[in-house]
C-alpha cells in the first residue's frame, strides 16, 4: 500500500484532518505488521477473523453468513472461501435442509491454524497495548465504536446523510 503525506499547507491541521490521517497511518502500520506476522502465522487477519466467526457459529454456515458480517458482498465471501478451501481450512458441504445450497464448515486443519493464529494475534495485541491504562483502553474502544457507528449511519443514509450533517453545522 502506497502512502503519501499530505502537503504542508502552512497551517495547523483541523481535528478532522488529523483524525483521518492518524486512522490511515494506523491502518497502514497494522497492514505492515499483519504482513510480517504472515511469515510466522499463515493466516491473514481477514482469514483469521473469517475462521473465528465460523468457529464461534458452532455449525456449518451458508455463504450469506459471511457476506453479511465479514465481507461486503457474497462475491468477496466466495473468493475467501475458495482460498481457505484450497488451503484445506474449510470445506463446502451440502445443506441438509436445502439441497440447492451449500454450507461452509471448518476442517480440523482450519481449527488448528485458527488456534495458532489466534494465540499469535493475542500475544501481539497484548504487547502492543500493554502501555494503555484501563481508562485509555475504555476510551479508545468507546471512541472507535462511535466513529464506526457514525460511518455506518452515513453509509446507510447515503450521501444525503452526510450532506444533511454538513448543512446543520454551526
């Protein structure tokens, strides 16, 4: 991922500019860290999340289960399932309730990789966030949840929601 610093406009950044710049830099560094971790753990963070969600479901799931919660659409979910199936981490099985559809289930190999990847992720997260106090952790989570909530609201309202918010500013 290429990263480009914004031009120096000779003035202090606004809250919004600094906020989005920090989020982009955090995202870039997390992706780099994830790439480094791939040398140790064979799962990408997205694959790890996918397998964890499947494991937590406790039973084989339809592809739509992943399109609704992990990926933006069914096509992206199908591509991920194809990759994970090629690695032997998941398999497609016939749906006993609807012979026209298939379900995705975790394999023994997938469960092993999930366990190893999750343990590595937990170690890394604990090391990264050890300097945070309990209050800082709570504040960070509250803020990120609020940002996510606002972004989801804008997305569901379409561009009109953003325009309405901009027109209501003092």
